[in-house]
C-alpha cells in the first residue's frame, strides 16, 4: 500500500506470492488429507466452499477501490488477512496421530492377520519423494493441475481489465461478473461435495478442464452479456 517505485512493486508481489504459497491452498490441503480418508473429497469441498464464499467480497473490494483508492484498499486487506488469518492458522493441526486422534475419527483396533488374505491385498505403502518423481502419474498430475491454475491465474489477473477495456464494463460491473463466477463456484463445490467420493475423479477432473476451456473461449469472444454469463457459469463451476 506504500510503494512508489517499480522495484518496490515487484518486491511486494514476491512477498505476497511467497505468503500465498506457503500458507495457502496446498498446505491446508495436505492437513485435510492427513485427517480424512473415507470422505476426503467432501472435506476438500468444504475447504473450497470457504474459498468460494470469500469471492463474495469482490464487489466490496471494487467499491473500496472506486471510493477510497487502491492504497487504502490494499492496506485494509493486509490488516484483515493478519487479524483473521493468524488466529485461524493457530487452530490448524498437522496429523491426528500427534494429538491422540485417528484418521476419520475412527479408533484403530488390533486385528488378527490372515497371511493368505493379506497377500492378495494391494500394497498401501506410501511412495517416497524420489519414487514419486520417477512415475509418469506424478508429472501428469502436476502438469495438468499446473495448466488449470495457469487458467485460473490468468482469469484473476486479466478478466476485470478485459471486461473494463474491451467490453466497456465499469469496474463495479466487472466485479459483479466475478461475483457471479463465485456464485457458480459455490454450486460447483456443492456438486463436488455430492459426487467427489462416488465417481472416478479422473473423469471429474477432465470435465472441469473442458469447462475451463469453454469458459475462456466464451470470455475471449464475448460480444454480449449472455457470453459473459456463460463464461461465469463454466469457469465458476469448473
């Protein structure tokens, strides 16, 4: 909120990027995965629901930008992130075993092992980092998710500017479209909540990638409001 040079601008965004990566989506995902197994998709959907609900504040940010300017808005956002985020971070726990709990809250009882039945079961041993890096699955998942985040990041950076400059929307109007994206995102999260643990996740992910693509094409060639709404629906649900 206090920068007055290009170097300061880059430095601020490096710090923001580090903070977003180190205490954002992925670390919280790992904590949830450690705590849930049977309904893991539902737990991750609950996390995503919180992220989606946060998007409701986009019009508030747009209003603040128009009335108070970006410096006060940025300062207020930083204060809120510390005042709300730090106390919430204190209640996060890494692994249930560290606190006398168990995955899914289910107590584990010793079982008599059957050598014949045990030999027929697939191994559930975790990969080491080195072993994972040697598999094609690791790289395909990483590249696929990376491209998806590339799309989401591009929309976050350019969508409002594109609607304002190319489609002649006001800042408030463009922010309203992003709020519509958020509303559809909440719907998509609820769909994920319902089907994530029931159906093949590969096909769900593939469908989301296809919707991202169609949503971007709708925004790229938008000539009227229905195309923009189609973008909001496709991209938001995906």
